[in-house]
C-alpha cells in the first residue's frame, strides 16, 4: 500500500544517517559548537560584569559601533546579513559560509555589550556554530542535501549549548529551517549534535540561568482563557518588536556609508543611557528577568526593553534577539499579573517563552524549551500560550527570509483565495 511505502522510505532515510561519516561529523560538530558557545558565554559574562562596574564604558558605544560597522564593511560584507545568511545558505547553498563570520560576530557582540547595547546572544552562538560547521564541507565534500543537514546540526548545537536546552535546540533547528519540508534523516544527527554540544559546554564549567515558575495553580475552567489571553498579548508584543526592528533597520539603511550607521546609533544610545533608570535596559538584562519571577516590575519595562533592543539591532550592532525577548515576555507576564488571576511567577514563565514563539514562528521549539526550563508539568499551559502567541503574531519574523510554516502557508492560502473571490465578485 502507498502509505506503507511512504513510512518505509522515511524509516530508511532515518537509518541511513547512522554511518561512520555522520558519527564523526556529529562528534566534531558537538565539540566545536559546545566549545565555541562556552568560550563566547564566558567572554560575554566577563564583558557584562566589566560594563556594569564601569559606567563610563557607555561613552565608548559610538566608537564600538564604528569598529563593528567598519569591520563588517571591510571584511565581512557577505556576513553582514547575520542570521539571514543561514537561510540563504540552506535554501541556495552556492558557497560555504565565510569562516570570518565567526570572529566578526564574536567580537562585534562583545563590543556591543561592552558599551551597554541592548542585544542578545543566541544569534551569535548560532552564527558561529554554523560558520565553523560549514568549514567541514571543505574536507568531507558533502552533497547539497548533506550540507543542508550539516547546517541544521550547527544550528542545533549552537542553540542547545548557549541556553542549556538540547531538546529545544534540536527542534528549533528543524522548525526554523526545515519545517517547510520535514527531513526525517535530520532527526538523529540534530539530536546527537545538540546533546553533545550541551555536554561539552557544561564541561567548560558554564553556568546557565535557571528560573522557577512556582507551583501550579488549582485548575479552573477560566484558566485556559487567561493563559490564551496572555499568549495573544505576547504575540502582539512580538509583532510590535519585529515591526519596530524592521523600521529602525530601514531608517538606518538610509545612511549611505555603513560604518556611520552604528556610529550614529551608538551616539544616540549613549545619550539615552544618561537618562536616570535607563541602564536597566542595557545589555542582556538577566537580573531584571530573574526579578520578574519574584517581584513587581515597572509596568513599562517590557516596552522600553523592546524599543532599546530594536534600536540597537536596527543600528547594525551585533547580537541576538532571544534573550531580550525573554526580558520582554517575563516583564509582560509580570505586569499582566495585575489583571490576570494567576500567580506572577507562572505568568512570567509563560510570557518568557510565548513572546519568543511569536517572534520566531517556532511554537514547538519554544514549548519544549519552556518545559526544559520550568518543568514538564507546565506543558499544557506553555503549549496554549506559545500557540496563541504564534497565531497572534502574524507571518512576520525576526528572521526576514524565514520560510513559512505549514500553518502559516495554509492561513495565507485561504486568505488569498478569499481575496481573489472578492475581487472576482467585484468585477462581476
């Protein structure tokens, strides 16, 4: 029967990757991704502490911006697109990702955080991991499909190592890139690379942040309604962040000479940080994220973090978006505890992953990440929040050329059909 043959084909493709070559590749990728992420996290921790101890470093933000802009303009033009380079390499693998992408994004992110720029870290870890992983193609001479699998393994290894969430790292790689056409042969290599990279990172004595969502509340009929409401609010927050970031990028793109963009952006950020209380939105903001689970935050914390991060990234500073998204989500859940009759720590945990799900169009990976971070017993509530945020955020993403997921394609297809039917009726 046809369906039996389909499952037989998928099973054969799954087993085909259990080969000495992929065992060697996954081992190398795990060691490379885990070590690179550990080195980056240790350096970023030192930079963050240094910046907090020396307020005057904010004055160097324009100079740091100039160095970042000039470095990418002079040596990394192909790598300047950031994470979008990964989507380009996966969909149209014409050439290997330049090796200089790794040191450029590594140094650029450290300079951003040294000056107090509001940025994340996952984008740097993933770009470093995939750039280093793609160099293995020079030795192994992989085919197009095998090289795509190599990139997926690089993404999973970098993501898993930087956050300490190997299951989510593997799902994220499959969901963010390969969900348009599921690759069954990628499951085992991606999982193996994620877990090995996570273990290697821990061997470097890297400490990942941990949070507690408190105890589960008593289940009531209104609980799903409140959780979905928070998810919808998180999706709208994610949509606002995506649109604001794109707006600032388009605005700074009007400056013809690229090094001037982060120079001017750094000068404006340095002036903004002179406003009393604005330093709470500098850097990663890990202390504010932790506080969101235990104490009341300012009602506008999530919005100001959104604006500072969108401006920093829009001005061509380097770093990721995910940790600031965690900040926005946890702060949003914290302030919504004034209106939603659920524990504050639980709402902060739900917002923590829901805003991430809405901004990246990866609800499954965010759902898994939430359970890895907060506990598997929160699975139902986390799933409701992530899917509500995913549906509310629209098809836009922080990754400009991310392929549409099957759910997005179906919604868009139905919308186009209705639009064409209305136009046809109007003409008649």
